[in-house]
C-alpha cells in the first residue's frame, strides 16, 4: 500500500500529469408524499401534574385522626379503670420500741381512682413474736372486710400488740389491700411494708462467773434475768447452752427438761431472778469456754421466740494438780459385754513447789461391771461406795511429787457377760467415773488455794438386742343377758 501512495505523491508534483474526475457519491431519491386532505391541529405538549403534595396531606390527616382516636380511647379507659398506682396505703407507727412495750399502728387507705373499690378487705400482719391485743384475732394476721371504698374515700384502722424480740432486732409490719373490680372475678392486691426496731430486749440477761479458772475445777455459774417489759411476761422458758466439757452437778432451782431448760413462772415488770448452776469444766490451757442463756416463748410449732440473750466466757488455766484418764489408751471408749478394760490415770504437779502425800480417788457408778474382779495397782477398791483410792502408804511415788513431775496409776475392770435387763427402762448402760487428785497438806503459800485437779470419763456399752418377756391378764365380768 505504501508503493501506491508514493507513486501518487510523485504524480501530484509532476508537471503535465492529469487525473480522472472524482466519482460522485450516489444519492437516494426521496419518496413522494401526498398533501394532507384536511387542516391538522397543532399538537400541544402534555404536562404531568405532581400529586405528591396531596398525598402527604392525606397521610398526615389519617395519622392525626388515629392519634386522636387512640388518645380519646386511652383517656376514656384510664379514666374509668382502676389502677394500683391510684391507691395509697400508709402505716403509721413508731420506728422503735422497748421489748414488751405496747405498740399501736394506724393503717390508712385512700382510693384515688374514679371508681369505687368493691370487695375490698384489709389484711394486717403483726410483727413476729407479738402478743396481739385486738379482739377476734387469731395468730398474727388480722382481716378487716371493707366491702367498698368509694371514689376519693379514705379509711383508717388501728392495730395494737405487745412487741417482743431481742435487742436491735428488726421486725416487719405488713398491710395488704385486696379488692375485686366490678365485672371481674380476679382479685387484685397492693401491699405496704413498715419496720420497727427493738431498742431494748424485754428480758435482760447477765452472768456472774469467774473470768478464769483452773481446768478440772468445780465452778458456780449464776444466770440473772430481769424483766424490762411494762407488762407481765408469761409462759417463759430459759434455755442454757453449756460447753461439752462441762459436767453438770447441781442447779438451784432444778432444771425441768434435759438439765438445760427451765420453765419460768410469770415475770412481773422489773422483777429480777437468778439461777445457779454448779459443775466441773475441763479443757486445754488458755481455752475459752462460752455459756449462752436465752429467754423466750416456744410456740405451738416448736419455734423459740427469743426475748433476751446473754453470753459469757471463762478462760481455762492449767490446774495446779492435773489428772487425766484414758481407757485402753483412748480418750473415749465403748466396751463389749465380757470385755476387760484397763483405765490409766496420768497425774502431774504444775506448781512451783513439791506436793507431798498426794491422794488420788476415783468414784465409779454403773451396774455393768463385775466388782469382784476389779484389780487396782498399788491402790485399793472400796466396794461399799465404789471408790478407788491411791495414797502414799500404798504408792511411794505419791509421797513427793516435785514441780513438773508426773506419774501414772491404773486399774482393771471386767464388763459383765450378761447385762441384766428387767424392764423396758433398762437401757443406755454405761460406767461413769470421776477422778480427783489433791495434796495431803497444802504447800506453803497456797493455803487458801484450791489445788485439786479433776477429770471425768464414761465407758459406754455396745450391747446386744435383748427382749423382755411380760405377760398380761385382763378379766372383765360379763353382764347377764
């Protein structure tokens, strides 16, 4: 193609050169048209009108209408309905009271609804442990039937009781309104809660006891109780909790049940009484032993409503003379019938001076061992009072016990092959033992001190089941027919 262009270029600049005429581009022949037979109207442009503005107003109008209808319906329904929010319940009463004091509460109910409350009833719950003073009330719930509380009406009721509890205890007071709207079978309720604090317990309790004693020594504990109530306190019970190492010996007055409970006679306002308990307290050196006394009323369900409590502690010190019993090398033991057991006593002088002519005694009680087979090493058994005695005339080591020195004595018991069972009350067989060590003469400087040491031990019996055969005969005269 470049050769033809080059040749054409040479011809253009060459003199005398001629070219053929340019070919004319063919044209299309226009199609003939017929003239119109009638006049034609001028075509006007079509304008599309906007409908957006009209639709917006229609939507807004519909929304406004629906909102107005909804607001009217809501207003109508709320105006004619009953709501808990438009019911006011209040409990008026003291925030605190002395235990045993008479307390009065006023409960007011206001109906702020536009309709009356039908089927209304007020339920009032007194504080736990109260003694209700209102007539016709059983237990701690009072019910007042109101029937109808009118529109805008306020009703008031008073409730009274003696309130009890221990110091700083918080008690609940409740008031609940129950009602049934007209035309409905459902029961609705609204509740109000108030609290009252016991500023002082109705019964005050205190202890009289030493701050510390020697372990194994006998101690007297006095429990004092006084009425802080303005009314007479009746049906009171005093319960005493003692350490497990405390061996009860006596009490004045004597306990009524289990050695730890006393049924008290009516206690007048400001009246004071005392219970004295004696026993032996054992334990390790510097141990603290607690005693706790509670006074209250035990209701029908067995619950103990406490009116007053007191706690006291005693710290133990090492006894001047110490004795410790073990049976077959153990601190606790259960024996079988026909078994032979060995009881060993370890004694020690904790004084800073020697103890001379020491005496060790053991007292036994029980019917499950064979007295004739009792063997005492370097001591004697006195069957008339079941007493075992060791002294310096039988055991030379007791003639002088130097400070910090210790020694042992022992004896052997034989459990019966067959334990006699005659009645159904013959059960819980055991051997109770009490041991005591004391000096023959008190060392100089200890004339007024109690130097004796004590220990207690029980041997329980693992017995076989035994049945007691008893015959009954009953005769009744037959009447003539």
